């Protein structure tokens, strides 16, 4: 049971990171080039500008999807497809068992 919960949590994490990293808001941040570091004595003056950019870049690097996450996303897509096919099959089965007016024969 704990293995199933862990794998579900890891899959959910991969799906969430994929959604965030593929959003239109994040794309410009990925292309953002950091300015060159300021000279030593001026670094504290530029820290309010450069530090948030460095943190944003680091966060984006942590959010990237690796090969293991890609496999997890593929597994989630397969499971989603199987579940939707099962639901569709059950929906058609209940229609076949009725006489057309919504009542089961």
C-alpha cells in the first residue's frame, strides 16, 4: 500500500511539474539570459535585481522533466487512456441494456 501511495505521489508530482514547465508563462523565463555578474564591490548593490533572476533560473532547472519523469508521464497517459476506455465501455453497456427511454429492461 505504501509503495502504491508513493508511486501515485511521484506521478502526481511529475504531472504537476510538466504542467507548470509547459505553461506559456514559464517559456519566456526559460529564454531569459542572466546578466554578467557585477564587479565585486558593486555586487551587493545589484543583488536585489540579480538574486531573484538567479533563483528563478534555479527553480526552473529543478522543475525540468528528466527521463524518469517522462516515463512516469507516459505511464500516467496509458492509465488515463485505459480508464477512459473502461468508462466509455460501461456507458455504452448501460445504453444497450435499456429500452430507449432510459429505463433498464
